[in-house]
């Protein structure tokens, strides 16, 4: 999408913001480009200006000003989202909130904390180290907690602790007219009215800007044990996952890779693991519980026909196993140097996982596309990294077609187009099929809370 | 055609204006009263609910959902007349998916009936508010109960819904996938909306494996502070308690009298652990150590199923036990929830306040969540009692908000707590009002509840 000159309203907003915020409003091409491009299917779409903000009050003031002029506002955290959530297809002002990076309060007794939206999740955990507590949502990217809340992010430990949906207790939100509200609170539960917190979690900045997040924290587990096991085929691996989930084992992570992914890992990591569907498992808890659960898991794996079971006896061996998992994306990229690939993100009921994967694999096998699979098996969420050359129109068309086909398969199985990456611009086209008449309810909500339509316009759905 | 004729044509004798049916749906289990529906409908399918809603919308008739009638804040009372939709005939389990640990149910099924149907699967539905409530009602009020500390509330348990909107449109929210990042979380919006945004006609619920082993214990403490410190340390050490319940000395006395127990009348904790035999034994031992380090007395394990069930029966009978402590009394039940670090202070201040009031008010609570209830026992014929109790409840609500909490942890707003919404939510309350107006512009769904009144 090309967008060259600001509209009159945006220009007025820029003038007003420049007068108020001085050099913290930037119109430099490089800064705009940095806030208007992502690694995805999507072409870059630059904002007209980028505003660097430091506090809820500043955000409120700036939003009120943009509201007066009808200028689009696009919240920006670390820019690590992958569906174009931060792009500015209609121009407007990108609000860079990365400077709002203070941990405001840690309440160890209540096991919660309150942070500004720009805090990076890894930095929060660094900050918490001395308390014995940690924040469990673990995704590879250096994402901000505000952005993670806005996209309802999750990751490898969701099987144990849940996604941002389960972990956000309350929010401070700047509404589209600049009014500041608090949602939720510090009580562990509440039945007091509509759950506004969970309306803003996952709204991708289309209803307001999250400026503070109250999060649940957890005690660091006393012990952990990691196990890698390979199976003859995918159904055997998922049978093992289902058994482990039903037995209530202390699963902290249960990750799945397919044969192609394992071939890539062997080639890239210089290891010789079985080139078969593989699970990485981490069990955490008290030392006796972990020992018990690990033994039971190995039994379940063998009962499901595991060909190879490797339990890490010490911390170092465990790290070695998990490094292979964490480097999976690099291993994938090495399959086709120069190509970064785009990740799919469907999520299905676990019982449908083998069928879902088999159906799309059959489709992929009819093409030349390379697409290894890695996934959060405990959540029924997996990613195929589609390795295509975005400059090659035909390859791009094939990759798009596989992505669309995969989403159709997942929806037919009662699943969702996106388990954790969100909708942004990239998945908008699938929302009608996924939500049907409920999409209109989302539109009604959007119109009610943002009647002038300035908050991250054109994302999730068209109005 | 009149609304009456249209609804009769739709539902036959399952639509009634008989006084007995209307009166039966104008009652609540607590002090909250008022409102008589003009008629009661007993639909059997989603399609009937949608048709009913369209007819009522065309005739501008209020529609009030009704499950088991166990809500405590007058949620289901027909303040402005209209049609009460009784879901008791929509009580089927539609689909059990054991591998996915999911179940799809109609809203009228009660949680006890659901768990009976699940028994053979090795799975169970954990949310346990005590009352044998309907699942639709539990979702509508974001209910929880004794097991929320381990398994969460209805917010965590509901994966998806089918909802009939104010214009009769049927939508589905959520999916059968364990998580999703696809757009607004409408499921979470309808859970806890108390029938003001739509009528829940189907629920997809998350299930859990029946624990292989269960153990329970009871122990007393000299002070409330010691009790809470014990709970905080237990939670921080990551011990996965399935339940941890608190009773104050007055509640223990009431339970002793009612259930024939002989527990020491001190602040008391009841705990339960779920897991494998080995993990339960280990957790129990560690809890015992923690409790002892906080000065616990009268520590007793209930390892036999019959001892355990006697303990929990006593806990679940605490409400009638408290009522029996003052014969002829009716109760005003409070429901504040505070950060756990503030719990000892909240309970101590509340106890002193109750003691000074002259009204009996045993306290019990879901201490792991920071949620507690005072059962304020009033003479239903005494306006003074009622005024005193209401003033006590109001001070408890203000106290909870001052301590960073909420006026209702699990009972919801209904009529009883509407007066605290502005105080609790400030500028966020009108946002709720804006959502209500957007989804129910004619204000037909359970009018007079939850959102700012139209003339405000």
C-alpha cells in the first residue's frame, strides 16, 4: 500500500504533536520505515510520523489530539508482531511505546506485578530474578508485554500457565477519545461486570491503547526434567501428548517437530537424532513430583510406540536438547539460504492434530514448497514455515494457497486460523469464515468504543 | 398477532402466564427481591430461543434468562416484567470429546448432572460453587467456588459459546481449539455479562482428568494473620492445592452445631490436594510443615474418603449451618475479594465491624483467591437489622476497593451490587454501558442490571 502525503487531519495532528512533543515526533523516512515494515506477506505501509511517548498521561494527551483531528493511531511496542499489526495502511501516527519500560510494582506476596506496556518480557524476568518469581509466557521474540497482551500472545509454556489471556489481571487503557480507564484489578478473580480486560487483550490496539499491564507471576519451580522422544509417526506422537495431558503430569512444555524439521535440525546442529516426528518435553515441579512424572511420561511414550527416548540427566544435557528446539527456525532457514520463510499458525483440538497435519502435508507434497513443522503440541498449535521466495510470484502464490488451505482445514476441524500470532492484516481475510455472524458483533463493539475509527484502523476486520 | 399469541404459537403450553409459574420465577435465595415476569417460557432448542427473542424484540418485551435460580444477587428477577426464559428443558450433554478434554452442553444442565454424565470418562468439570447451579447461569455470572484456586473460574473453563443476540441472531464465539488469537474475545465478554448482552444457548467447556488420589486436611490457627501467612507461603511454594477454604470461629461454631463436628472454634483452614498417590502424599506432608511453621493446631488428615466427604459436606453445608445459627433469619451474603496480602486486614477489620454491629455474621471464604463471604443474619421482619446489615456490607465493599479488591469475587452484580459499580470501575463503567447499548440498543436483555441506568 502506498501512502505519500498526510491527509489534512493527519497533518493537523502532526503539527499539534510536534508543538507539544518536539523532537519526540519524527517524520524521518528511516524512522517511519522502521515502524512500517514487518517480515510477512505484507508490503510495507509507513506511518506519516512516529511519536515516542513516556507515560500514560502523554499517551492520553496525544490520543486526544489525534482524536480531534481524526488521525489514525497505531500503537507500536517492539515491532515483533508478524501479521502486520503495526503497519499503517491508512497512514497516521505510530505511537512508539518502547520507552514506557518501567516495572512499576512487584507484589511478591500476591504474586503479581504492574508494568508499563513497553517492558520486554525477558527484561521483566531479569528484574524478577531476586524474588524467586517469574512471568511464564515464553516466546522467542523480544516482544513488549503491551504488545503481547494486545495480540493475546502465548508460547512454549502455555500448556502449563496459559496464554496472555490467563495471565493478565488488569490493564490501564487509553480510550480512543483520550480518556484513561482501569480494567480488572489485583484481586485474583472478580464477577463485577463485563470483562473489559479480556476485551482489550487480543484487540490489537483497535479499541484503545494498553499503557499498563497487571500480570500474574509464579514461583520458580524447584526441579525440572527434559525428555526427547521420537515416534514412528505423528499419530503415535499425539497419542502420547493426549495421554500425558489426561494424566495431569506437570508438563511445562511439550513441543513437536516433524520429520522434515528433524532432518533440518540434524543438518544444522550436527546431531544425529532420529528423523521421525519428535517431542521435546519438560516437566517441572517439586523434585519428587518431577521424578515421578518423568518416569510416568517415559512409560506413556513407550506405550505410544516411542522409538527413541532420551532423558537429560543434568542441566547441561537439558540445555543441549532445548537449544536444538530453539534453533529450529535457523535450521529451517538453512534448508534454503537467503529465504526467511513465513510461519502459519493454526490451532486445532488436539485429537485432530494428526489429521490436520496429514491433510496439509498431502497438499504440500503436491508442490515444490519446503515447509517443516514445529509446534506447541499440548495446545494443538503448530507452525509450518513456508520457505518461498517473496520475489517469485509463482512460489508466493503456491505458499499463499497452502496457507489458505491449511486454515480451511483447521476451521473445518473446529480450530482457529491463529493460535498465537493474531490477525493484523495478514489473517483478516479468514475472519468471516472463522467467526460468521460473530464478526459483526466485533464490528459493533469497534464502532461503539471507537466511533471515529482512529484506533489502528483497518486491522482484524473491515468495518 | 400479539406477543402472547406469537409465543404461544411458538411454544404451545411451554409458554405460560400462569401465576404460579410467574411467581416461581420471581424468587431468589437471598434477601434480594422484586420483579414479576409477565410470562415464563420453557424453550427446548436454540432455534426456539432465537424465535422467542425475535418476537420479544418486535414487541419490545424484556427477556430474562433463568437457569436453576440459585444466583444470590437477584440476577434473574424481572425488574421490568417481560418473559423469563427458563432453560431447564435445555439440559443435555451434546458432545463429550474425551481426547480433547472438552464437553459441549446446553445451558440448563446442572454441574452435578454434568459430572454424573462424565463419571465414566475419567474426566470432570471442576468449577464448584456449592449450589447445584446450571452451567449457563454459572457462565453468565462468571461463577467460581472452592476449586478456583486450582482450576480457575468459569472464565477459564469456558472455551466457546453459542449465544442468541438481542435481535435473535445466533452467533458462536471461541472455538474448540485450546487457544486462539483470532479477534476480540467475545467468549470472555459474554461470560459474566449476566444475560444483559445475549442468551447463552450452548457452552463448550474445558474438562480435567479426575485425580487419581485426593487427600484433605483441616487445621486451626490462633490468629487470622497466621492463617493467611500459611496460605501465602503455601501458594508461593507452588503447592497445587485443589481447594483451600477458611472459616472464622463463628462459622466453625455454626458448622459444628449443624453438622455434628467437634472442631476447635478458631480460624480454620480446610485444604484438599489432587494428584497421584505419591504427589498427594508429598504435597500433604509439605503443607503440614508449612502449617506447623505458622503455628497450626489440631492438624488432622482426612485420608479416608468418608472422612473427607464429611469435611466437605460440612463446608458445603456452611450456608444452611450459618442460617440455622439464628433461627428464622434470612441472610445478606457479602462477596468481596482482595489481593491475598490484604486478606488478613480485610477479614480482621470486617470481623471487628460485624462484632460492633450486634448482627451475627460468620465469615468463610476461598482464601486462596482472597475471596470471602460474611453471612449477615438478619431478622427478615426487622428494618433495623436490614439497614445495619446493608451498612456493614457497604463498608465491606468500600474496604475491599480501598485494599485493591473487588466488591464481588464470584456472585456477580445482579441488583444487589449495582450501587457499587461506579465506585469500583469509575470511567470503565460507562464503557460497559456503551457495549450494552451497541449490542442491545432496545435494552431488552435483563434490563436494569449491571450497566449504568439509562437515565443516569
